[in-house]
C-alpha cells in the first residue's frame, strides 16, 4: 500500500461512521471569528489536499474577474477594481482546494471497496478519497461499480428514459453548484422529454423565501446590493451564521459599522462571527481587536421570529398613534401598497404580549430597544437564511418580515430592502434558468417559441414529492446534477429506500458522496469538471456563468488541468444525453451547444428576461446585475402593488421533558460535506455526534454534560424517529432549545413535516427528547474542558 493510501485509510479508521460523541474534546466557544487562525487553517487544509502550486493558482483565481466563482456560497463579489487580491474566505479556500485535490478515485478503488462497504462509510471519508476519474456503473445484482464508456453510460440512461410509460417517471435534480448554462440545458432537456420534474436544493432551503416574496412583492429575489449593505443605517440578521456559512458577509457588515450603521443579530445561538470580526486582510484584524459586529443580540427561541415581527409591527403602529405622521411612510403605503388597513387591524387586535414573550423568549424591553433602533434608522435591510425558512410557519414569518419593511418604506430605496442570503453559489441562477417544477407560464411560452415545441404545463415534483413518488414506484429514473441528494434530504432512511426502488440512478459529480452508495437497480457515476478546471471544447476555452444572491451575473472559468482525461463538462454530458434520448425532437442544436457555450447564452438571452445581449454584457469585468422591478417601485403582483398580509400567530411548543432542536452545520463543513470533525468556533473538536443543550435544561432533565444519549423526535401523528449515541454538550443556546449537526440529524425529520406553501422540510423546530444510553456512560474528565 502506498503512503497516500495509508494516509487515506488512517483517515477512514478515525472518522468512519463517527461512532459517538464520547470522542469529542470540548473547549469554550470563541467570541470572535476569522483573523490569522482562519488563514492558517485554510492553508493547512489546502496543502493537505493538493500541491503548493495548485493551491496558489486556485487562490489567485478565486472570485477574480478572470477567474472562477467560488462554489462555497452565493455571497456577491465587490465591483471590479475594489476586489482584494485574496477575495475569498477560509471556507472558500478550503472548498476550492478540496475540489482541486490530487487524490483520485480510480476503478481500482471500486474493485477494493464494494457498494455495501461505501454505504457504511462516513461522509467525510467518502469525500476525502479524491476526485472521480471515469464513468462507473453498478449493474443489477452487483455490489461493485465497474468502468463503463461514456457512450455506453449515456446509452443506459437514454434507454431507460425512452422505456418509461410516462415522462413523469423521471426526476431531474439540480444542486446550486451547477452553472447557468448546464442548468438551462437540463431544464430544456427535461421539458422536451415531457416533464417538469425539476426538484432542486432550493426546495430544501430558500423555497419559503421565494414563496413569501412572490406573494408580497411579485418577485422571489432579494432587492439589495453590497453597496446597500455598506450604506444601511440598520441591518437585521436573522437565523444565520455568516461566520461559517458565508464569511465574506462579515466584511460587508464591517463596512456597515464603519459607515455608522448598526447591526442587530437575532439567533438562538451566539455566533462568533456576529460578535467580533477580525478581518485578516486589514491590520486591525491581524494585530488589533477587529470590529464588534452586533450592537444588539436577541437570543430568540426557535420559531419565535413571526412573534418578534408581529410585536415589532405593533410597536411601530403604536408609535405612529402617539406621533402621527412621524413613524410610518404613509406616502409609500398609500401609493405602492394594498392591504394595510386589514393588516393593521389584525396586528392591533390579535397580538398578545404574553404569547409574544413566551414564543420569543425575549423581554419586552429588548423588543422596545429594537423598536427604538428602527425609529432612529432611515434605511433598514433585513437579511436571513435557513433559520427562518425551515419552519412549519416559515412563509407567514417572511410575509410578516415584509410587512415590517413596508411600514417605513424600506423597500425599493438605496440602503434598504430584503436580503435572503443563499447558500450554494448558483442556486438563485439555476432557478432563473428554469430549474423549478412550477415555472411561470411566460417562461414556458418563451422556451417553446425559441425551440419549437410545447413544454408541459402541469406542475412537476419538488424534492419532497419526488422522494414520495420514487418510494411509491411512480418515479423510476433519478438523475442528479451535482449535489448529494441523499444526505441533503430529510427522513434519511425513507429517502434511501426511495432511491433504491428506482430502476436507474445517475449522478453527475466531481467527488464521491453518500448518494453514490444508495443505488437503484442500475447506478451510474458520471464524473465532471470542477469549477477551477480548464474547460476546452474543440480546442476553444469555455466559461460558464453564475448568479449570486444579489442578482449579479458573471463569468467563471478555471485554469487547472482536469483531474482526468476521461472527464466531461456538465454541458457536454447533458448535451450528449439529450441527443441520445430525444432522437431529434424539437429544434435544438445540442452539438453546437457542447462546442460553444456562447451559443447557449444566445438562446438564454431570447428566453429569460433581463439577459438581453448576454454574451457581450457578461464579458465585461464583473458582469452585470439583473433588473429588479421592486427597486423602481414596480411590483409585479396581481394588484400591481406590494401586499400587506394578515398572518395568524404561530409558535413552537415542546411538552414537558422535551426540547426544540434545530439542525445546523459546523464551521468546518460545506453543505453536507464535513472537512473535519471540528467546529472550533463552537468549541467542538473530534466528533460531530453532539447535541448542544442549555445547562439549565440539562439540570431540569436530570442529565449530565458529557453523557451519551439517543435523540428521539416526536411527531403529532404519534411516530418517532431516533438517532443514536450523541454526546451532550452544555452550551449557551436559548433555554428550551437544542442544536445538532446535519446531515447526521436529518433522520429526525419525517418526509411529510414541511412548511406550509413552500413544502420545505422542517429542519428547525424539531420536538425531541433525550434518552440516556443504556450503557450509562458519563463524562470523561479528560475531555470535558468547558467550564
């Protein structure tokens, strides 16, 4: 066995299955983020994955106008000329060089490791095996993947698709790692085939945002820019941890503070990045204290954000009563909104302070302090992430958030607006390109005119509905474009059962993940280029494009040599599959698309509003920003006005002896992939099987910090779900609430527990009880270092 193989096997032995939280070492949580340690950790991880030269090339190119877009998150880049030479964060550097690893997964690897063994391996170990190098197939009855040619692999998929009784027996899943061009081609292929079954990762994260914003403002996107954040008087951040999930946001919040603005953080856990930020690219972040970020921290109970905004809106209405004409923007309300009177009557007559305080866990004085900050601010931005979107009542919460912004005219003016912060780098762009099971008829009509076919009009399946359809045998072919579907989805056991019922599963991927070990009768791995790799077609270098959280569209092109001569680009894979499957249906030049991505962009320009002259505009440094009618006070709602809504009060309650649990990710993690078993900002080292619980709750439940428990979720229909062998960690989360990492805790969420309207799984606000392990293990003093 080579030295490299010995190293990888050692990693497997230490991480495989992460057998239990008893391995954890616990230290006090950090009170600041980034600084020199972030640089050191990024370099250390990068050099463990690839060479000094490849690390340097990647870091020079990442998020530059002539380079590649970091796949790590969707945070926007500063304007050209204002970007730093090192325009990336710790986790972006890790992610880019994780993809650029020099480790390789070859056919020999699959001969050594059967699928049944891979299915027992941890997410971290699978990721650390390296880059996939050539197409592989697992045939019916076999427990091993074996090599297959691209011609035969695409032929297998095409044969299955043509053999279906209905096009709706196929599911085409997309992750936000995919660029605009492959996303546009995938949805075109699916719709020519005859289905709108286009679930995506947005179904599991920001679908609630889109649903609420479409209804109230007429567009599913946020309407702020980086400059708006820099110039805001007040920024509210809710249900997000930018220090780990989108760290470059901290640089923008630092600019807010430097400009005299204030920041309020609303979150169940204190997060280091929202306390203090030490920007490693500035002297004050290296040798100084850095910048204090949050001027006020509201440690809210899980699911209490709807109550918070209803209480805040009541306080603003009462302030207007006390000083008419000084609080609300009546001109904006009268001219640009509808439904105000019904909304105001509802708030005045239904908001109950005892209910608000119980739901939020906050004191009335804290909410009044927030009101005073609002009254002192002309320009307010509200930012949020999955802490708001993954609740049963997520959509009403976000509608009430919009009500708050409408009251003082904080929609459509500089330095103000709504800002859903997306995770994947192009999740917003994929939706713009048509990756949605319910695209508007106007998009379908334009697509049909351009390619001379009639797209299916009936709605397709989202993620949750797709899992149900596969489980019931109504969907039989699954094709995943990037991502790790199995580990991102809820109800882990049921999701895996659903995939295994398929006739064929196929995944377009750069690296090995759990989904490759959960196979249909026939399973295919289709290896593709990474973001940082050179993409040449017919001797000409190609680039893709992406759209960030703030609707900026720009080019992305890598310059590393591909990990294998057998790799195809996502565009090439989809184009070749479409040619093999569709037999010339519709007027689509698939070969031309594969040879020249500019020809795809020409078609996008004629189909998708805002992309006129796409090729010329995106070649300009920094690309272009898509128009948002809201910023012109134009609201494409049925009434032509922004809509105030009436939202019934809802909150989460846990019965005696139970807690409300949220899933979250660690600092050293990208999406479903843990890079290490550490979460250094929270003081967790060496394990991911931990559950964070307030010390008062541990005492009330008769449990000890450091003990091992099973976590059991309890549902209204009487069903229960269990994850075993988690270590209790005494942690300053909100009393009555707890937290555990995903994807390990995804098994606790049943498939049918979803948010109203958006159908997003309820990964936040899970009612759980903690059962001591029968072996009675108690804390080891050597590993329990938290005071």
